[in-house]
C-alpha cells in the first residue's frame, strides 16, 4: 500500500547526501537530457506543422477547396450551380473557371503553361491571387481586351513585363485550304503574381473567362465551379453531401483528392521525424535506468534496514519509482516549458542565431519559404509530454524491481 513514507524517502534520495554526489550529478544529467529531448521534439514538430500550414495555404491560394465539374467535361449552367450552392452551409464563395493548356511564346522563348479563364470579380471569393500580385491587378483583366496575368517565374522565363505582348498557342487547330494550322492569339501582360510555389509560379497564367471561352470554343460553358469553404477541413464531408444534392451530370472533388500524394508525403515525413526525435527522448529517459541502478547499489544497506523495519517489497519498489518519476516529471516539465517558449519565439531566435554566425539557414534565392514558420499545437505538446513521462516511468520499473529483491542478510553482511 502506498504511504507518505515512500514519497518522503523517494524525494530525499533525489538530493545529494555525503557520498552520493556523483549519483545526484548523473540524475541531473538525465533530467537535462529529458528536458532537451522534449524541447527539441516540441520545437521541430511545431516547425513542421508551420511548414505544412504554409504550404497548404499557398496551394489553396490557387486550388479551390471544392470543385464542381461536369461529368461530360463542361458545365453549361454555371450561374444556376452557383446560385444553388450559395445557400449551402459552409460555402463562402463560388467562381466559374475554364481550364486549358497551351504554350506561350515571345520571340525565341517558349514555355508550356496552364491557362485558367476567370471572372476577376468572382475570383477573389475563392483564391488569394489578389493578395499575391507583384505588379498590376487581377481586375485589369477585361473581356475582349485579351489581357493575361502570369506567374513570376513564367514571366521571367519569357522575359516579359507589364505591357509586353505574348502569343498563346492552343492545342486546338484551324482547318484552312493550306492545311491544319495551330490557333494563335496575342495577349498583353497586365499582371504578374507570386504564389511561392514553383509549380504555379512557373507554369500558370490567368485570362478573362470570356476570352477563354472564345479562344477554346467553350461558348457559354465552363470547365467547372470552384468553391471556398469557411473550414477547409470540412471539404471531404461537404463534397459527399454535394454529390447527393446536385442533379445527375455533375461530379465533385475536393483539395484533399487533388493533392493527396503531396499531403500524404508531408504527413509521413512529420511522423518519421517524430519517431526519430522520440528516440532521443527515449535514450534520455532510459538513462534513468543506469542512475537508479547505481542508486540501488549505493543504498543496499538502507534498503536492508527498511526491510528489517517492516517495509514490504512493494514499498521498496515504490520508493525508487517515485525517485525516477520525480526526475522524469521535472525533466518533462522543463522540456515542455522550453519547447513552448522556443516554438513561440522561433521567428526571433533563428534571425538572432543567423546574425550571430553571419549565415542564412534558408536562403531566399533558393527556398520560397525563407523563414522558419511555427504552428504550435497544445495537443502535440501534451501528447509529447505524456509519452516522455510514460517512457520515464517505464525506465524506473527494472531498477525498482531489483531493489525490492534485495536480501537484507546479504546486503548487511559486509556493513
């Protein structure tokens, strides 16, 4: 039965007394090792959460949360679809679009591109492109004027700026008396954007929906309707609901389906990193084994005396579990405090280290995300703390059991 005596002796053994200064030093090292491991784990997981959030926001600045498509490849009555979907709970914006592929050329420079026809006054409801413009505005796209907005890297590859002309070559062809000729149309660059994802900045261009309809012979139809939700994580559930509510002839997909491999890779990478760093915490936690084994060896005579005074094996075992538990709890708490503090101030700590050593961890000319983002989640902090504490308590079991098996006669024979 657990009694305050075990708690008192367990706490007393954690303090240095006469001849066990070295053991107390080892206990301190174990405590600091646990604290550093927990701090590193919380900080790294928070930074990886920050990268995942940053990438997700950049991707969803271009990709819609939910997309309604026509089963036959086009949506002819997109106005009715938007009107019907506008009343759905969770839908905060809707916009039609035309998707096509082509080639842009200027002089001897040619680049493949993905063309999206949009309505500028609708596009702001479903994307953040208006906030990503480096030059010009999305509203500069006017029907019939054949303006085009390019990604930063695409504009650089073509060597164009605002007001320059580019030629769009479409996959459709015109049949003429002299043969089949590709369809060409000259566009004026009216804007340049930067999403921060090379996939989009190097191969993405926007034109007005009416111009796209004429160029790609869509008439009044569009490729689909893009939706923005108040909570992006409700996209799979809402997609299933829309499939049931919409009439036949439509199909629905959400952002988790469009980039499922990418987000799975990010999640797997975060899981692997968590396991690797947890091994550091485990190594620090199992240092308690050597600490407690040395303590049990040092306290053989004390254990024997306690047994002769009536202490049961379970009582002896509890003393050393408490001692190891105290070291573990203090180490985990220090690690949680350090991890939370570092994760919340990573945006000031990293620049200070970079200035101190005159270096740059994420060079802006190499990485699109040149600052370490941090997204600390309390659930992760508590989960890490609970797992670390469980490892510490697990590490105390063998030395405590070994102490409870001490034979008083053998321990006191040479005392």
